[in-house]
C-alpha cells in the first residue's frame, strides 16, 4: 500500500449525486471519513468554475479538497489552510503557449461567423477556456472542421471537448489549449506533488473523463455512468493497453449500489483495500 494516495475525482454525477440514479445512504459520509485520513490528498477534477465548485461544497456538504482542477483542466488551485484558493500560475503559463499566446477574445473573433455556435455566458469563460452552446442536431463534424481550419492558419493548437447538458437538452463545446485536459492536469499535479500512477486513483462518470479513465492512471468508473461511456472507456483503455487500470463499479461493496461516492469507495477498495478499514466502516455497516 502506498504511504500516501492522491485521490482525484470528478464532481457532477461522480461524487455529487445529481443524476437520476439513487445514492447509497451513508456513502458520502464514508467518503468523507476516507479523505479525512491524512494519508489521502484530495483533488476535485471538474468542468465547474470556482464559484460553482464552492457552491457544490456547501450544497452537498463535500469535504474540503486540497486541490481543485477546474474549468475542464484549464485551472489548477491549491486550497490552503483557512480556505484560501491559490491559482497555479505556472500551469496557466504552460497551457497558454498552445494558443500561440492568443486570448479567449482573439479566438472568439476567429469563430464569430460560425452560425452553429452560440457563446456561453461570460462567467463560464476564462483565459484558456472558450465555451459555446450548440444544438444537439447540429453537424459536429462540419463545425469541427471549420474551427480546426481557422486554428491551423493561426498556429493554434486546441482541444475540442463536446458534451451534453442533459437537463437543458443542449450541446456544449469547450475549446481548450491542447495540453489542457483533465488528464494532463492530473499528470501535472502528480509531478508537482511527487505522486506516481501507482499511488494515484481517478474517478469519473462521463465522456470528458474518458481520457483519464483510459490512461495509465488507475481509474474508477462509477456504476451510474451511461452505457455508452462504459463501452467507450473499456474500448479506449484496451486500445491503450490499460485495461488493468480501469475498474467498473458494479455495486455490492459493503451493501452499497456502486453509484456516485459508493462507486469511488468500491474502486478504492479494489486498488488499495488497506485504506478502507479506517474509512467509516461503522457508517456503512
């Protein structure tokens, strides 16, 4: 068992039980007991910006993390004692070179006549995250081609992250520097803190977690994920030679259903079972 563990988890529909599936009673309390162990460093890895992360901490009574990788990997914060958030400026500089030092506003001007895209609200943007809405019936292939053609002409290396806001029934597009992703940000955090893949675990549920789920980082896909995400994660992990680094929660661990935080705990039990005896077994029974 590692002396310390870096536990990186997505928030929405992974740790936060805001999907349609039920949450196991006591699972969040057991998760909180686990991360209270000083052998576990906790990082939230999310598409949310800082304000929405802080709202989630309060609304769902989540444990205070040590780090937040936010805005789909474009920001990294260290949460200091007392709750002060300190932005990792070195990560910001690292990813900025991919956009050829162009700003969010510069990229907006390059794409302003692509009718399939509608700019998201200002608070959902940052220096290195340009976010749009698009219709679910829009031609993603054509839109991607138009964006990539313009970016090539200006020496911009970007990552296009397509996802869906299911409650709102609308498509989302985040345009990021190529090096800015959940996986690259987790790897950066590992290097900064001296962790390896052997003492790191990631948990997620959705398409924008796939790159980490299919990577050499030991990962947990919670049971409440969509079937399409499960199949894609399994296929990509196999293609990368990382099938043994992906655990699919299925429920049954300590009588829990494997959804949300119950799935995270199940995955930790799979990779590092010695951590769990301290992690609130009295809460789960």
